[in-house]
């Protein structure tokens, strides 16, 4: 009996110690994708350190992530169709399903209950219960002349348990309402433009904008007024000039909105297009170092940081929004693939794949605060994304 | 509407400037260069074709997907790109011999 009591007390004490050590929030946590190893590092931005590594996420050669609304779990979308739910606190895989042959990304619904994945093979969208990863809906894309289904790109949360996405070969955008997941209602916009390759939703959730590879322009849908259909903005941005070849496609999600201005990529042009959000007119072009891949606004909207496609990918440029000028050209490392701001923007974390490093900058002084070892790092995702519309 | 062109004036100039260097490099790539080419294949071609080459926005480059396509034709695609698609021309970085070597490696099922 006494032995049992001792055991019980020991067990209780042990429990208390473990809980105290592990009690923490997740607001300063994030993940760094290690694309070649199929692993993620859990990182913490207060002390700017890596806390540990989670392995076994499959083929992450292209990967992105969204977060549960409590900021505890990352949902990682891998190239191999894997959807992995990573527990940031226990630093382990909480759940994993391989739901397609080839995927490009995904989104989480505004209420945090549904995770949707955009698939290339077989083309379509699959939707899962965020808690259990049980499949709840399957929305095949259209079948093409060659018998394959159109690849789905640019899948974004569109509020009210809706997701918007585009069909690459078919030139369509669909808006799927999953209020009742067993019976998704799909609204189709059939001619948004040639070869939509990616898309974004503005931070207020109002506009869905798809980049078009096959045309000079972008497709715009007002999610407050989908009945108005899709329109084109920035049409003819080439102005008859020969476009340059593109060695990596721009990634539109997270492209910069700063005040009333939206910064958008032009395919085959080494410049950022700047549009006024009120009337969608071009107000400027900023010549930059190469084909932009990501252009991210610091959360206060004062700066936009840009990285570039191969072979110009050892450079990151900083644009001053008030003057629309490049004010700094940085060389963080070799093959910069992604950048992510801390929630208030005092730091930016930059992945340099071929340097096997994540480089952390102070965004105001633009000096390096620290470098963190990572194996072929690509995407960096912080939990603040959990609270952002359109991801 | 101008159709997407897979070649641009500036890069053409660069190619012309590099031509003597490329000509000097004719013949099979050195072991060191082969390693660099496979790295490029895995990391940068992999942006669109997948690091395992099973395809992404671009098609699969696995041998079964390339059946019926000869390596000369594949090398031409690598060098000059495909009009109207995102496939860009790589002749600014690769010599014809290097492109042919990559094409043969792909056909034989290299896992970069």
C-alpha cells in the first residue's frame, strides 16, 4: 500500500514537472520545410532558435502549410499528395494521410474545421476534417481532351467555409461552398483566362486574383459579388515587348498589399506591377533584379521584400512603399526560396537552400541577426498565419 | 496579345557571348560538371517537374513518361523550351552536349 502511494506521488510530481516544462503558447512558433529530407524544423522567433526536427513527411520538394486556429498544429501539403498534421508542441506527427498522387497546396476554412488540398494528379480538390483528417468531400476538376483531369492551382480560403481555386489547363476558377461538406455547392467561372498558375486572396478576404501564364493580365473575382463574374486587371502588361523566360513560377499567395496598393507579378518581366486597389489601375512599375517569385509586405505595409527565380535567386530586394523604390539589395545566401515576417514584422526569416541556412534579418536595420542551420530549406511558415484570412 | 515566347533578346545576347566557352566545353561533361547538372535537374528543374521528376506543373520526366521520345528531341526541348508553356530555354546555361547528356540520363532512369 505504501509502495503504491509512493508510486502515485512520484507519478503526480512527474506529471507536474513535465506539464510545467511544456506549458507554453505557440504564437512565436513556426516551421521550416526541409525539402530534400522530407522533414520540418520547429522554430521559435523570440529567441530565434530551432527547437527540433520532425521527420517522415514524405516528398516535400514542393510544400506549403496552414495552421489550426489554436496555432498548435501545422497542416503540411507535400508534393506526393501527403497531408501531414504536425504537433508543434509535442514536435511529432499527429496524423498523416496520402490523399492523391501529386499535390500543390491547400487551405483551411475560416472556422478551422476543414482542410482542403489542391491536387494535380488526379486533378481536383479533396477536403478533410481538420481534427481527424477524415475525408469529407471530393471535388474532381474537369476532364481534358487527353483524358487527364485539369490540375488545380491557387486554392484559397474564401470565407464562410468556402474555397476558391483555379483549373490550370481549363482556364477556370471555381468557388466551392462547403457549408454542408456532404453536398458541396460549386460555382464555376468558365473563362477566367489562359493557364491560371496560382492565385491569392486579398488580406481582407474580398478579392481572388489569379495570375495567368497564357495572357498578359490577371483574373479578378470580387468574392462579395461573385455574380459579377471574373474580370481582367493589368491587361497587356507586356505592352508588346518580348517576355523573358521564367525559370521559376511566381507564387502569388501572400503577395504584398500595403495600404491601398497591391504589388503583383508580371510573367516574364523583371518588375513588380503596382495597382491601386480602388479602381485596379496600374500606378507604377518597379524594376527589380529578376523574375519575382514572392513579394511580401512587412505587416506594417512600409516595406515589400522580394525574392527571385533562378538564376537570380541569391538576391533579395527591399522596396520602400512610400517611394516605390528599391532601397536595398541583400545577398542572404545561395538560392533564396522563401521569406516570412514575424507577426509584427521586426524580423524576416529567409531560406537559402544552397547555403543550407535560414537567415534572420532585422527589417529596420537590415542586418543579419542570426543564421540557423537547415537542410535545403524552402518554405517558412509562422503560426500567425492561423489568424489570417485567405490562407 | 503577344504569345509567350520562349526566347528573349537579352538572353540570346548572353548565349552569343558564352558561345566560345560552350564550344570549348564540347564532349561529355566532366564528373564535376555532371554532378552540377544533376543538382540543377533535381533542384531547379524540380521546381516544376518535382524533385523526384514525377511531375508537377510540368510533366513527369521519368523514363516511362519519356518513352517514344528520343534523346535528341528532348535535348532540343531542354535547350530551346516549349512555346506557349512555362518550359524556358536553358541554352544560356547548358551546352548542347550537356543537354544531350541530361536527356540520355533521363531516358535511362537517372534518379538525381
